[in-house]
C-alpha cells in the first residue's frame, strides 16, 4: 500500500505541465504576519523529483550580482498558486546540476521549437 492509494492526489489545474530545462514562473502564497500576498519566482527548472504526493521540483535563477538562488517547491502544496510556463528548453538530461557551474552565455539553453 502506498500514499497514492490512501490519499487521492488532486492536481492543481493552474499548474501547467513542464520538464527540466523549461523556464517557469512560480506564484506562491506567502504569509507575513497577518498579511498574505503572492510572491513570484521565475527561473530554470533543474530537476523534478519523486512521484505521487511527494513530488517536488527545483527552480534556479541568477539574482543580483550573479548569485544563484535555488528553491524547491512541492507540486501538491496548497501554498502553490500557479506555475506558468515561460519558455520550453531543449536539454538532453533529466537533472541539470551542471548549470550551477555555468554563468553568462555558457548557461544559455536552446529554446525548443514545435
């Protein structure tokens, strides 16, 4: 018996399908004291991990002064408002950890054309 049979997994309709190499914009509900607001985080999906209710994905972006920032988001989190696909990337790997060592033009990923 696994977690999927015990807890039915309902996918958020505002979360679009994406893969590693895609650039996405993640909208997340954040609580600051009594206030609640939406925070956006845009970057490159460098991995997807797991199946079922524990599925998560990691997004990497380069912030000010060339500092790389990575955040991991659970797909089925109630705080996750939306995941919008900005552009498809053409990569040949499932895990893009090599992007951590690259910067500038070397970090570019080809856009996938349909």
